[in-house]
C-alpha cells in the first residue's frame, strides 16, 4: 500500500539535544512538507521541498533543518536552537498541485 | 496577509446536521480543502472544492463556497459519533502547493 510513514510515533529528548524525525513516502510524489501542530494554532509550515536536492523555508523554519537527498525521504532535524520544540510534527507529500497526503505524525516531547 | 479562521468548537447531537464554517483571505486560491483529524493521527483529506464552484456534494458532505465573502462551509448530514474529530479548512497559497490551514474546529457529537 502506498503512503507516508513517519517514525517514531513518540519521541522524547532532553533539552539541548538535536533530534531527527523521519518521513518516508512511496507515493512517487515530488513535493514534501513538514508542518508543526500546536493546540489551538492549527498547522504551521516549517519547510517544504518541491524536488530532490532543493528545499525552501516555510513560515517557522528557525531552529529546524531538512535535507532531500532522495525523492522518498525528507527528514527533519529539530536543533537545540528551537526554543519551544515540544509539538506534534506532521509530514505530507503531494504531486503537481494535488491535495496533500499526510503521515500519522510524530509527537516530540523535550524536557 | 494569509489567514484562515475557524471557530474552535462545535457540539451537535447524533443524527443532526453539523455546519463548520471557515473564512479565508487569499482571493487567488484555486482550491479549498477540508481535512479531518482524529486524536493522535495525521490529517485525512475529506473533500475539496475548486474556486469556480459554488457547491460540491459527496455523500453526507456538502461544501459551500462564497467567493465574494471568502467563506467556506462544510455540512455533515446525519452526524455520527465517528464524525467526532478536528476539522481543518485549508487554502492553497502561492505557487508551491503550500496549504495554509485554519486553527481547526473540534466537532463533538453527543448521544
């Protein structure tokens, strides 16, 4: 079955540590996206990539980094520079303006 | 700027109709979407409407679009307990298929 896989589902880290969230898709989609979800604030775009080896900052990119070395994979690193990293992170993909397909999310807790 | 607004909460009785409202600001949006999010999960595309349409019906779902007022609504007929979730409207902004999401409306279905 085609889809988007995010792992792990839950992630716990100590403050000051970098952490990488995985996102893999087998839908053959060109574009991939990372969103952050906080209660009562909807979803905010962190980074997006329209093609391999290229990506752009979204609305809240500070403290995050990404790479897009393969079409199927778009990992997100939450760095120690991110002031408030505890959130629910959602990865999505799309092809040529089609609706976004979402993974099931990773809940990151930093203490 | 781009902003999508929704009321935060709606409570309906099982069997009644639910109407979830959304206002958006980008008049150039080509598509507007409704997504459903169940607890701890990603977003599931429910339906979408092209900006040159006024209405779209899909089984129990009816989407109404008023472009003049930049108002979008989702009506769920015969609401069931399984419809309890958060519903997000979203508009496409810019040229990179980026979605701007509303804050989400939590629908509670009571017996």
